[in-house]
C-alpha cells in the first residue's frame, strides 16, 4: 500500500543526497580540480550512511515499506540510487516529483551566499550539476530534475539555461541573491527570462543558497542552541522567522518592476521557504503599488500587483503551517503539496499534517493543492 493514495499527488519538493565523488564525475576536465569536495559537516549521524551500498536484504530487514518515511537523509531508500528512487516513488504514491540537489551547490557556489567568484567555476559547476541531476532522473519520467543557474554573469546564465533546456531539466533553480549590484529585473537579464518563458520552463527559488538575514549576534544570547539538522540546510528558530525574506524581495521586485508583465508566460515557484507569509505579502504588494505609483510611474501596470502573483507564481507551505487558513485568505491557486523527501524537515507524516490543517477546505481546493497547482507551475 503506498504512503499516499486516493487522489493524484504531485510532490513539489524532494531531494537526492549527494555522495563524495558524484558531482565531480560530471564536471568538464578544466574545472574538475577546482570543484570542492562536498561538506557533510552539518549532517550529524546521517553522515554515517554516506556512500554505503545497501542490498535487498538490508531493506528487507528494515521493513522499508513500513518505515519508508522514518528514514531520512542518506539513510533513506532512494536517497542516492536512481533505481531505488523509482521504487521509493512507487511506495510514496506520488505521480510526479521535483528533485533538487541537497548540498552540491556548496562545491562551486557556496551556501547562504558565500560564493566562489570565478565565473568559470560557477558556471562549470552548474553545468556539472545539471548533467548529474538529469542523469539521476532520466530513467523515470515521474522524476522531474531541477537544474541550477546563477545570474552573476547574464550571458553565461543564458548559455547555461540553454544547456539546461537541452539536457532536459524540468525547472531551473535561480538563487534569490542579488547578481552583483543590479536587480534581477534589470534589462540585462531579459534574455534569461525570455529563454525560460519561450522554453515553457519555470524558475524556482529554494532555501539553501540565500544569505542568512539574521545577524549572528542574535545567536549570542547566553543560551545553548543546537542546530536542527537536515541534509542540506541547518535552520534555527530565528532563521525560520525570516527564512523567506530574500525570496519575498526577489519576487516582489519581479512583480513591481513589471518583469511578469513583460514576460506574461514566465512561471516561478518558491520552494521550502514556507508560505504563510504570502497572505500579508499580497496585501503589501497592492498597497506598495497604490501608494508609490505617483512617484514611481512604472508601477502603473495593467494588473494589480497581486494578480501577477496569482497568474504566475506558486508556493510550498511547511507542513506545520495553517494551510486551510491560507487558502481561505489568499485563494486555492497558490499553494502546492511537498514532502521534502528524504530531508528531515519534511517530517515523517506530512500528509497527516496537511490534512489536519485543512478541515474546512473542499475537495476542489484540495485537488488544486495536491496536484493541479504543481501542473500550473511545471506543466
């Protein structure tokens, strides 16, 4: 019996777990030596399982069908082996699943904005990652590989988006980090957004590459705090409060600067950064447009700012958020189901949590949450 049954479930957030030589094996020779080894320091005891081959007897002894959602990180079934992942997807019962990397970006981009600045490494690493992601997912059309492209150098970003399209990426992860001293809405990046629009390929923002908003001084509080360890992100309570802020600003600029008006078929998703913030954000966007249009004539767009969000953006809530209330306040067209499999942040029973949060939501709205909004984003 699959974990999820009774309706179509499309999973907008899952991960593979990298092994030590995985990324470098896909890199071109001229950048291979400059790609860093993966950093497993934040992985806790899960790191003990990295690279270990587990045979059928191992999984049988664990009764993997009964314990599929209890094993996380590198210990999970299908975490690093593509054939296992197909079987895991059968047991999960999801029709489609976006697949993100976990820590590979730290090998060439850095995490939380601490970046290698050499464009050859930035884009050589991205190309290696996109090859690796598409190879992992190539055998199963239900697995949708997410590529990675930074905006640091517009012409190189365009080149790698073309390559991601050729490789078969189903979405492109773009960091919500300012590319130098210009906005992502600057005309310099029109070629990026045009390519994505013309290829019917969504961009996605995701926790993990954005700079930490909370000053380290707030952690110097005289108390002992241990990290909440996942496979790719290490988040604490104060980080959680503002986890979404870089993406909120990035997407707000895309709306208010008219990028979504200029590229009306461009689609974007905000993944694993929660979505409760979207409810007041829609109100703030409309208020900003109304208040400042007299001094910023570009805000006189054909649509209200919030209408661009409904038309072109989708978001994944955390399973701890009040999704029912969010749908009631903001509509049923914005939010998508995600499991975060096999990261620990997704929990052992996300479906139960989501269902408990939607006691008064009708079946049509639930269908949008579990399946249709994913299709709106991914196609």
